[in-house]
């Protein structure tokens, strides 16, 4: 597979799988304003997924829908973080924050990519990621600082998700080639900014970052997803699998 | 048509009105808008709270049957369209709760009344969405029925409700077209898709007719509400208009409306059609529809499990406010 296609799958699958997770809240959020905001985030992410998968599809001779709805789990290239279940609103917003704090600097760097298609998609997505980060950060701060119950729930959320927060920064051979071609930044170069963002938010939220430096990996190269991804795909791909070839 | 069986209190007989009530009725008869700070009879206020509240609840509960297919939508484009639509419904709920708040009732109070069963939502949302074609049928039939009622309500006497309707109607007609577009794709698709489309019409036809409420002869509160211009047409008028509009659309789709008696009546200039089973309608209102339990459970779960979030947000906002005052 060519490097741009593989990279576009990483970007697109992050957006698609996280968008799917966030869309599960529609109609079930703690307040109407949150319901609307979560739907907005899901809309942005699925819209971004469509652009990245279209780009991958241009290189692979497939449509974005074919890539979204007919690949099996091992061909997905999303981070393990984004396939983690919603559990409660605290976990959902913590997952969003840990992702947004990585996603925004990545998209910002990609806006200067040597590939005009990558730069174009990144520029548009970065605008959305800016307010995603504003909102997820503010929510994490508010709920960490809020009541003893909300504080405890946010602490639990961090404990659950922290081991999935490091995979994004581990570079592999594909990353090395993308850096050499000026297409994408080295993911490890984004770590310092992520740490600054997370540390300052957690301080305001009166939360401590878990001390563990252990991180799960296997999502962005597809080598070992969690069990959750298969269930997401079972649901997401049902119609395309049950009625192959139909137009909708 | 998201408000059904709204109990209207007060009199529509001029001889029984106080001078204030008569003057109020004169303003309405002259086509004036009533605004939140204006004097209004208690009955007008209470009836509107019930009507707008039920409408708002219907938007919120109405997110559930369609939300049921967001994670299973068949293409990325359909997923985006459906998600945006269900989000619009949450937005409609928000405008309507705000309109109700102008009458002196809080959103939380209305929510509690929904969750403990004191207030209702439209019967239609107690029916399940079983296939993707149901998402088409809901847009095509349910949104179209809603538009029939809501377009005239843009001219209703209560200013905030009228203005909310103007915003909502723009989006509803867009939703209706999107639903019809799904039906076109399904009706012209594979044999299985056609079967889904026909099945959806079979299951949603009579529940859609029920959305307009009971026949005029049984609709006891209509006269008062119509005099106040918060109900603009009778249930039967709107139901007839709906049938007359939908019949050619079904023909265009090549689908069969599940009513053997349906026929054009030259003399009346309208279609004759069969009544829905009104005992089913009353059963659904009493809580015995196919999904009543699930719908309310979902809303209660969201409310109960969201409590710590709402309290946490509020506590944080208060701490910030206190810190700001201390700093000044």
C-alpha cells in the first residue's frame, strides 16, 4: 500500500471510529446542550473521516464508503484510544480531550504538508479540532473541579484511558518515510505540546496524571486492536454486509 | 403534529368572560401577537404550557427512534444527514423549552413532568424503527404530518411559540425531503429494499394518521384553543390534507398504502380513507404502545445518569463565580 494511503487510513479511521463512539450519545446526553454539542463533534469527525477515506480511496481505487463499510478490523488503522467504549460522560469527554490534545497539533503540522491534498484536509479539520479541544478541555476542567462525585469519576476516567494515551506518539517506519517526504510530522515531536496541554488542564481540574508510563499499542498499525473494534464494525457495517451491492 | 389531546381550560363563550378576558380575546381576534409580559388568562397560559411542553418532549423523545439507526446508517453521507437531523430535533426541543419558559415554567420542571408521566409526547414515537426504510418513512410521513400542523402554527397568537415554529418549519421541510429521498432509493432499489420500503409504509401509515389526534367529534378541547388561535385547524382537516398530499407521493414511489378503501371522491374533491384503529391510539397514550417503556426508560436513564454531570458543571461555575467576586 502506498504511504499516503496508509497515512490517510490512520487519520480517517481515528475520525471514523471516534465519530461513531461519540454519535452513540445522540439522544442520551446529560443535558440538551451537551447532546447538541456531542452531535456536532460526531458530525465533524465523520465529515473528516469521509475526506481522509476519499484520499485513501484515490490511491487504492476504492470509495470512502467501501473503505468504511467493508474492511475488517485488522485493516483499520485507528488508535486504540478512540475505540474505547463511552462508559459514562466522564470517560467520553476524557477520551475526547486526550485525543483532541494530540489531534490539533498534528493537524496544525499537517497544514504545511508537502502533499497539497493532505494540507487541504488538515487545514479544514484543524478549525474543527480547535473548538473540540476548547470544549473537551473546559469539560474536563469543570468536572474534575466540580463536586466530589464528578471529581472521582474523572479520576477513574483518567485511570481507564491513560494506558491508551501514549500510542499516538510512537513512530514507525511509515512515519520515518512520511517525515522524509515532508508529508507528515514525526509523531514523537508532538508529545511535548500534548503534555503541556494535558498537564495544565489536569492542574486546573485538580486531577493528577496517572504515574504509569505503560502504554498499549497495536491500533495504528492494525496488529492488535482491542475487542471493542469488532463490535463497532459489526454495527456500523451491518447493512453493507447484509445487502452487498445495494445503493442507499 | 406533536401535540395531541391537549386539554384546554377556560371559556370560549363571550358572555362568561371577565372584561380582561374579553379584551384579551379582542386582541387575538384582531390578529395581535401575545407576548410574555402581556396579561393573559390563566387558562391560556396553562394550555400553552401543556401544548408547547408536549411538543418539546416529542422532539426529545423523537430523537430516539431515529437515533436508533445512526450507528447503522448505510453510507457516510446518510450517517451525516441522519445525525444532523437528530441534532436538529434536540435544537427544536431547546427552542420549545425556551418558549415554554417564557410562560413561567422551567425546563427541569417540564422534564420531571415527562419522566413521571404527568406529561405526554406524541404517540408516533412509541413505534419502533426496524429497518433502514423506517428512517425514510419517518422523514416522509411523520415529518410531513408535523409540517401540516406546524406551518399554520407559525401564525399562532403566542409570539414566542409562533417564532419558534418559523425556525422549526424551515428545518422540518428539509427533513421531510431527506426522508422522501431515502424512500426513492429504497423503492427503486433491490427486491429486498423494495420490501423494506413497503413494510415501513405498512407499519407507519395508521400511526401517522393518529398523529393528528382523535376525530373532531371526540376532540373536546378544540373550540377553546381555536378561539385563542393556538390551534389553527381541526384534526380532521389536517388529516384529510395529509392523505390528499401523500397518496400521489406513494404512487410516485410505486408503494401501496395499506388501505383497501382508499379512493378519490370526486364530489368531495378529497380522498376517502379508513380511520385508524382508535382503540390502539388510546392504548398507546395509556402507555401500551410497542416502545413506550423503552422510550421513557431511555429518557430517565439519560436524566438520572446525567445528574452528576449537571451538578458538577454547576458546582464548577459557582466556584469560578465566587473566585471572581473574591478577586474584585
